[in-house]
C-alpha cells in the first residue's frame, strides 16, 4: 500500500520549493483542498460528502504526495495525489471501503458533482455572472482595450458567489513568494528605470508599463496583480 512507502513531510519540501520560500506540508494540503474543478474546491466537496476527512502531505524519494481519508463505518475512503509542482497534482490511487478503485479520481469527481448540485448560487442562478457590463456594453472591450470593469468577459461577475456559480469557502490567501505584494524585483527589461532606449529615444518600458517592477510569476500568471493566489 502506498501509505507504507511514504514518510511524513515534517517542516518543508525542498524538492519542489521555489526561491527563498520552502513549501510546507500545510501549503501542500492547502493546494489539495483549494483546487477548484468547475468552480468547486475539492476540499469543500470531499468534506461535504464524507465526515471526518483528514488531509496529509508526505515526501518519499524526492516526490511529494498528498493523502485524504475519512468517511464512516461501511463507507470509508482514501485517495492519494502526487504533486507536479506547488500548485498542481495528479491522482495516483483511491480506495473505497478497502477496495482499490479503477479510476483514482472518480470518487472526487462524484463528490464535486454532488456539491455543485446542492450549492448552486441563487443570486445568479448558477451562471457565475449577472448583467452585461455597462462600461463596454457587453462587448468585453472599451476604448480599444480589454474592458477593465469586467475583465473582458462582457459581464459582471456575481458578487455573491465570486463568479463561480456555486457557494463555496474562500481559499484565497496572500502569496508566500512575494509576501502578497505582487512584485518580483526590478523589471528585467528596464532595470527599474521605467524607460528604455529605442532608436535614440527614451520610451516607456512596454514590459512593466512604467511601473519599474516585475510581477510575481506565482500570483500574477492569471492576471492577478494584487499578490493573491486564486485557484481556477
């Protein structure tokens, strides 16, 4: 059994850690619980479907694994994941009442579907958005650029469910790599000077748009510049 091969990840997991921050066992558990599938966090779905769910992170042979187990007598479960990096993983095994399941992710998928059916947002009828954006008249573009008011969607995200269409817990937190600043040092293109020399002319740096700083690669990949991690 996989559990017998795993050693507990105590304080940190240097194999997948980045920069000066070392991803801890609690961080990997956060990744497992907060990962959203069709808007539903896996943690919400599993904890709604099964009582006494427990989450753990382990290290073995340089790989990081996660385990979730729980349930009640006659309806117990456990599943394992292997982390590909700090924010993503793959399912590697699942047991239901002690019997190995053919599809290691099937139990989780069923829990996600059940949660979504029982927790639809009434404010937006599960759509995740409300009226068409008045700033861009629903086109997604304003003044020749992507509309800032709606993020280019042409609609306003539902404030009640934060655009997910289902009511869930909020797993958002400050990015540990940039301490929530959204910045990653000086802009590599202009060196923080804001301007670059092109054809003998000083022009505003097109990489940082005049800010002089580089954005954090961990919390800004999804267009989030405020230093927060949000799963999708």
